[in-house]
């Protein structure tokens, strides 16, 4: 519509100069045309449409009001003033040179986008009246088409605009619904994952620690009852309870090791654990640390270590690489782990070769770990030129 406006304005100026050269009103026509063009260019600087900006979804908001139900904000005063100046300049041009009347077609859309519906309809009607009057003035004889065509064009422009607005509102409502649904699905998946992990831990604890503690309790109670009458039996019960306690301690340690990699035990930091990783006797592993190390949550440390282990396992089994480089970068609001090798590479868009299921290595497992922490995974690989895997994890929780 902007291009159409300037095209019509330029054509009107050219028509006037060709048909009315050297007239006293020519300087005024040129000056008013330039003024109208400049005013039209200033339109975006004084404000856009009157629709309220889309609501940003928040973590506490369960639903989002559809765009069709959002109130229209009042048109800014400077925006109305700008439209008034544009229309006034155009009216003066039409009065001096009726051929400028067809510039009103783009102004129809500008009016409909700027003013509320009733005010816009009134102004479009006024513009249409000026167009009809200008065309009748240019005509040498009465022509019904000149009386009917401008209102028909104005009605068509209004109908097209209303249809476009409704389509846009429907699309905004659909996008809001999709965003809300995606947010709810993500929350459901997190809840299901949490419940599954709780169930697994509860079964593990019930089948191991709880049973051991129950057996210890019964043995110690029996030892207490027979301590005076049968010391030998009581001591046997205590020794048995001690053995059960040792097995329970081993089970507890196993559970802890399942939740946290043993490489991070005894206060070992992530950088030291990554530096100690090995990909086999035929692959040289180099480690680089960039940035100032910052404290990381246990989950993030464990995930990054498991990602590095999985990536090195893939390199060892599938790449044929001679060297691998691990780079841990602290970038303020995120931590990035890069794993690069000089192996055969692969087509990144194609399927990756899965690792054995009992070990849990492979790209699917790496993607799952990064996704659980709200991070991003990038893989760049070209056959014959090696592979670079980059896992970025935010240090602050994000909405």
C-alpha cells in the first residue's frame, strides 16, 4: 500500500505538469505534493496500529486471552494529528488539482488501521465524497460510473481490510493456543518424569534400605530380649545386624552413585573430572578451560560429565579419530561444553548410529540430557572432516 500511494502520487504530479504547465498554481501543487510525501513517510515514526501488543506468556499464567478478545488501545493523539495533516494536505491538493483524488485508495487502508471502526468508516466516507466530486469535476459529461465506482472501491477496500484483520486475529488466537498447549505439554512431561523418578527411587529404597532397616530392628530387638539370658545368641544377632547394615550401606552408596557420577565424588570439580576422561589408548584427549569457573548445580555437572563420556564413547566406536578436544567455557549466563574430533564425520542431517542400549551413550541420550536442563545441542559434521558437538546449558533458570 505504501508503494501504491507513492506511485499514484507521482503519477498525479506528472499528469498535472504535462497538462497544466506554467500555471500559477503549479508551485503550490509541487510544494503540497512534497509535503504530502514527507508526511506519509513520517507515519511509522509517530506510531503504528492501534491493536494492543501481544501478551507475553508468564510462568504463572495458565491461559492466554485470545487476540480477538483483546481491547484496542486508544489511538495516540500524535497519530490522529498525523492522519489529520495527511488528509488535510490531500484535500487541498484535490481542490487545486482533482487528478490527485485517486491517492485516496491507500489512504483508506491507513485510515482503517489508525482509527477505531466508526471513526474510520466516517473518514472513509468523507474521502469517498471528495473522490466522487473530483471525478465529476474532471468529467466533461455526467457519467454514472464516476458516481458509483469510488464508493464501490471504498467498500471493497474496507471489506478486504476487515477480512484481513479477522484472519490476523484468528491466527494470533491460534498461536496463543499453540503456545499455551506447548507450555502445558512441557509441564506435563516434567511432572511425569518427576513422578517416574520418584516411583523408581521409592521402589529401590523399599526393596533395599527399608528391608535392611526392618531386619536390623528385629535382630536388635531379639538381641535385647536375650542379652541377659543368652549372651551368645544376642551377640550373634548383633553380628548379623552389623552385616545387614553393611549391605544396606553398600546399597545406599549404589543409589547415590546412580544419581551422581562417581568421578565427581570426594569434591572433585567438573573441570578435573573432564580432564581425567579417557577415550582409549588410540585417541589423545585434550582438555581446555575458558572463562572463570562458576559453581554449577549438581545436575548440570553430572549431565555435562555424562555428555562428555557419551560423546567420547561415540568417537571411540564410530569416528576413527586420533585426537579429541574437550572445551569447557563459562560465558556468564551459560556454560558450554564443546567436543571436537578429527574423525571421519557423518551427515548431520542423517540418523546417528546408536550406541548399545545398556550403556546409554549416543546422541539421543545426549539430546535428552541437554533438553532436561533447558539447554541447546548443536552438532556440526562433514564426512571426512570430523565432528563438533556443542552443549550449552543456562546457569540461570529460564521461563
